C-alpha cells in the first residue's frame, strides 16, 4: 500500500492497524510511522486518539460478545484467577452474519430470508431504502427538443394571435404561495384591542370618536366647565386658526347651556357670569374624549323614551403640555359611560372594580377629586406590585345634573363615567420608561415588530 493514500481519519486509522498487525508483538513508534507514511506527526496522533476512543466505547462489543457466547465460539470462566476470563471454544468459526452481509454487498439482498433481514436491520447492519423508479415512454406530443412553455398571456400575444400556437404552462394549484410581507401592530394598538375587548365583554357600545377637532362648546360648555376655567387657556389647549369657529349647534340646547352657566337652573346657582357664544364657538383639538361622551349623551336624551345605555371610547386627545419623559402633546384616552335611572357612587365603584379586575388589577382605592362636570369625583388608585406603591390608574365621577338636565335626560337618570390614558398601562405592560420610545419619530420599529401580543390579565 502506498503510504501517501493515508489522508482521511478512518483510512489512516486502518492503515495504522495494518502496520500494527505486521509489526508483531512489539508495537510501533508513532514518530516512525508518521515518517514512514510521509505525514505530520500530529495527524498520526489524531488517528491514535480516535482508535483509543473506539476502544473505550466499544459500541458493538456487547452484541458481538453475546452472539459469540450463544454460538458457543467462546466460553466464559467467571472464577478464573484474576477475575472472569474468556476462552476460545472452537478452532474456527463460521461467521454467518458476515456471509449474509457479503450477499448484500453483492447486490443480492433479496436472497436473504425475511427473519435474517430483520435481524440485520435491528443490529443496524442493514438499512432498507425505498427507491422510486420511473418508466419513461413517449407521449402524444413527443419531440426530441424541449420547447419553453409560456407562463403569461400578454396583450401582444392576443393582438398578434400568436397565443393560438403557443404552449401554456398549466396552473399548479398545489404550489404554496409566497408569504406576504405583513405589517405589525404598534403596542398601543394591541393594548387598545384588549381594552376594547373588555368593554365589549361588559356589554358596552363604542362611541364614534372620528373628530379630533371639536368646538369649545362640546369640549367644555356642554360639560358645565366655565368659560374662565384655566384649562380653556392657550397654554393648555390647542386652538384652531382655520376654521377658527364652529357654527352648527342645536339651538335650544345651546340656550339651556347658556342659561345654566350664567343664571343656574335645575336646582343649581350656576356660575353667574356673562356666557359668550364666541367663546363656545372656538374650534380646538379636543382635550378629552368626554367631549364625545357629551355628544352621545345629548343624542341619547333626544330619544322619545329613555333607554339605559353603556358606552365606551378609546381615541386620541390633545393638550398643550410641556413635553417630557412621560408627557406628550397628544395621547389616547379610554372612557366608559353608563346611563340609567338611580345609579349611585356605589354603582360606579362596583363597575370600576369589575373593569379593573378584568385588567388583572384587584386592589383599588378611591380618592375624592374635582372635575367641573362630575360630582362626586374620584381618582382611582391601584397597588402596583412592581413599583411597590399605589399609582393613579384613572379618574371618575357622577355627571352633574347641570350637564345632564339641559341635554334633556329625564330627572332621576344618572350617568357614571370614568377615564384613563392608554399610554400609561401600555408603558407599564411593555416596560417602556420614556414615552418617546413608544410614540413619535424616535420609535424603534424593531420594538414594534418584536413586541408580543398584549394580554392584560396575565
Ligand atoms: N375627562 C377626564 C380627564 O380627562 C376623565 C374623566 C372621564 C373623568 C369621565 C370623569 C368622568 O381626565
């Protein structure tokens, strides 16, 4: 054997074994063998190590030994001196396994009996493979050249009539489609979906929020918020230049609003000031979704016969704020409104408990607060396990009669309502500390792609 063929590992190991056989009892020096084979010593060391590893594992030793025992080729003396020993029991053996494997090697595996075949398979000496073969025959359109099949019918083919002679490729209805590039929902939208789901489970109907621009009338006046209220200042509210004013108001209702502000009524003293239509007309970007609730409640009051109602909205609002890590000039509000005869603060607390329980928030506390349009008003706090403190999660209250009665709602109907921001629970849920990472031009789109689905109750 030429020494230079010993290139790959197993071949080299076998070459080494052969040399070892010729060498008789003495053994070989790896340096000498390497030199004789014209190899780097390290290559030979590799072969030696691989043989050593084989010796340690002896993967087939156990099977081989038990076969040799059952064929009575060897005999085991358990009590031999120095521990159990194995002795040769026959002069020569007839290795039937080897003969069977040789049959396979000669391509005559089918001559094996099924029993033998299965045994060899079990010992992983044999593997059966199924080969699919084709019998090829001439078809009706047989030709010795392969003509290209058309995949598209073009206007030119139709115009020239060439389509008549062309061969078109058949549709492959089995082909898998290409996965379309898909969009990703922003975390705010995922959290919004969850909130909407909770409201829908509770039987609430969604209010139409599709107007960012609102008149001061619906945003403030209808809510019994006086015209001198600081929130109606340029510093807190964005005013529109064009169109600067709204014109279309329900006249009778507007008169009643004017009256309740300036003179009072419905058991109220009012604010006793000169209410001005020009102020109510000013167009603004709505500062809260309670403007939407006011419109919807007014519409509810126009029904001939009052029916109880549960409404919700989730949409954008705008405030002229100083921007910082937790404040933007626009954000989203979530609002719930329930109208029925005789609702009390207890009903409000009960419904808030149910709503927040659905969010996974069970520890609630209420703190008296002030809103121009609700009395009583309550801020809602929940205990935050992560922050280990009580955090404000919402604002709520019972709408004032000064707001509801001018709308035309029957006496005895009360309306309870609450609101919260969408950004705050989203930031908590997704572990975002700076609102600029959630909204605006600095948002990392990867954050949007990678953010998981939102489950508020887990
Ligand atoms: N409009 C209030 C706000 O902007 C929230 C609120 C809604 C309060 C409904 C009471 C009732 O914070």
